[in-house]
C-alpha cells in the first residue's frame, strides 16, 4: 500500500460528534460543522490511521497532533476550530505516544515527532530498541505521506502538544536547561506556569505570543539539535511553525492560547486584503 488511502468520509451530522455546539471560554458559539476523513497507511505489517477533520470550506489554519496520548490539546483545538475554521490532522495510535509496528519478524518503535529527517528516524528507532534499513525506509515513507496531508497554502503549521508537571517547560530552554542551545530567545513570564509554552520558528510570532504574557521560545533554526522533530523540519525550511503546549487537562488555557495565535495570523492577512480595496482611493488622494 503506497501512501495514504481514504478509508471513509463522514460529516459531523452522521458522526453525531459531541461539541458541535460547544463554546469556548469566551462563550462564542460554534460556526463550522466538522467533516471527517480517515486515511490509512501501511507501516510495515501494520495499518495505521490518520484523521483529517475540516471545519469550513476555506482552510487558512492547519493543526497537527502526532502524539495520540495528548488529548487536551486536540479537544481544545476542536473547540477553537469550530469557531474559526481550519483543518486538524491527527494520528490514531490507541492513545499511545510512541508508534510500534511489526516488520519482517521484528517490532520497531519510534516517536512520531522524530521522523522528519533520516537522522531523526535513525536516532528514535535506536533509542526505542533497534534499527533496520527496511524499517527506516518504512518510517520515512510514513513521514513523507504525513507531510503531504498539510496543505501547501498554509502559512503557519500549528502543532498540538501536552506535557506533565515539570516534565518539559520554558526552563528547559533557559540557561542551564537541557535545550538551552536550541533557543535563540526565551521569554519566561513570572505569572504563567512554566509548563505552558509557545515554541516557534518565527521571530514575529515569538514577539506576539510573548507580548500576550505566554512563556515563549524562539527556536534557533540554525543551531538547533537535528532530532527529526517537526519544529526542526520547518525551521530548516525557514517556514512558520508554532507548538502550543500546556499541561494535560488545561483545556481552557489551551483554547485561549490557540485562539490568540489564530487572531494574530488572521490580523496579518487582513491588512493585505484591506490595502487591495483602498488602493484606488489612495491614488485619488495623491493627485
């Protein structure tokens, strides 16, 4: 089986999805009904599914969830996208972080956020047990197909993640932290929980999220450790990427942070649209 295959396509009406009329912390009602597709891919001797949930016909926003045990981020994103529109890509993996698959009599395991380079695939397979040229190729094909699901028109990819108390935080990127060399700039807010962060490849988005009082990290795209993560992949391409991450269970905060980011991206689009409309009037005033 090459690439992803469409397994089925269902709308929210058929699915009876809960939350269609949900509202977030600001009580704004939902505007978009989700339509869902399930794509399948043969990974070694396992068939793995990826859900694509689209809200509205115009897709300016793409959120991706690669760790199936990080459910708060997904539920929060659904609530926001129901109001703002966009697409959500989600790996289905039995609520597990790591993906395992059988291949020629052996089982291989990897972190799906470490597969967007060959070096990352080698590292994650080795860390999780064993490597094999054929298994490396299988994971590489899965990563390539996953990336193809992200629309080319998207200006910023948003990764959905959760963590545990003290497990991964803004302190990880501060001097003395394990990833201090991966960060170009770090803003640690004195009032926000250290575990709630926004990590980005883009300086302007870093400035905006920090200005809202969120712990923010600007990835050093040139010197970051090449671990095969999605942030490194987009950093190398000089494309915009944001990982919004909170502790498990902080649904309202996650919705708030994601909604703020989407408002920034939406405001960036509006000036160009507005200038196109008012240009003739501006020319008249110059005469």
